[in-house]
């Protein structure tokens, strides 16, 4: 009799266990997928914010120039007046993401300096760029560019110093854009290299506008590529500069 009661109790326990709902494997997998998608969606705006197209310093706007109204000789000082062909400097690099290569730029109007022209020849000149004011299209990326890439707390300025005479006597007076080859020492991130580059230049009213995209290699200036969320910075890029000078 006792054995029969034990068997009946075991049968009741087995029936109760069978009646209880079991976790559904499909629901667990589905929940994991939903969580993963939510994380991905949350990261997309961050990646796009950090790695957008940026703000580029463009070349000379030929449609905003006019005939020269002053002699080319003299001491020309960088003008920070806003408007077309205003002074600006910055960078352009490619960002390498998984399966994609995207171009991004940053710039600043924090440019100062002067150039001396005697008898149609640039005899001296130095331009200084405030790297602490480099701006892209994202506050997050601005901070990364300044502090992690260019380390502006330690190297707040970049400079270009003319080291060889450059002839500018051939620049037209009618507002036509010409070209000038400049050689000088470019200092970025505390590292200095000699560069020679052909710039566009135009005499416009009582202004002299010079612009160009100077190829650079990060390693030459000790600029490392920090590990971001999903991208690395290409080794080669450009320093973009546009100077509006006046006497």
C-alpha cells in the first residue's frame, strides 16, 4: 500500500512538471537580436557625429575677385575680415571605416601673420594658425581632433615660414588667378619639415589672396591615429589654407 502511494506521488510530480511552461528558445534568441539592434542603432549617430564630412577650407572663389587697386610691393598682413575668400586654414584626411573610405575636414579662421614683397618678390613671411580653434561639424570630433590628434594642449599653433624668395611680379592686375611657388618650413605638432608647393594667388582690389592644398603625411609630423569607435585616419592628407592679405 505504501509503495502504491509513493508511485502515485511520483506520477503527480511528473504531471505537474510537464504542465509547467518551458522557456521558449526562439524568444530568447529574438530578445538577444533586439538588444543587439538597439545597441547598433545607438552607436550609429555617434559614429556619424565623429566621422562626418567636416568643414573644409576651400580655394579661391574667382567669382568674388576684382581688378587690383594697389601695387604688389609692401608688407601684407593677414586679414580676418569675414566674407568671400576670407582667411582660413585646416586639414583634410580620409577616414578608413570597415568597407568604406570617407573624407573629412576641419578648419579655423584663427590665422595671423605677414608677408613682405619687395620688387615683385616675396622676401620673407610667416603664417601662424591657432590649432586650438580647429572646428569640424561636431563638438565631439572637435575635441578629439584638438586633444587626441593634434594635441593642442601641448602644440597650440602650426606655422609656415617662407625660406626662399618667390616671384609674384607676374600676377595679373585684372583679377585673374595666377600661381606662385612657395618654399618654406611647415611646423605641425612640434615637428618641422621643408615643403615646396604651388599655390593659387590673385590680386583683388587692395587684397592679395593665396590658397592651396599642401599634401602631408601624418608620420612626418608625429601625428598618431588614435583608436576611435570605428575608423582610423589615413596616413596621407592635406593642409588646406587660404590667406586674405592686405596692406
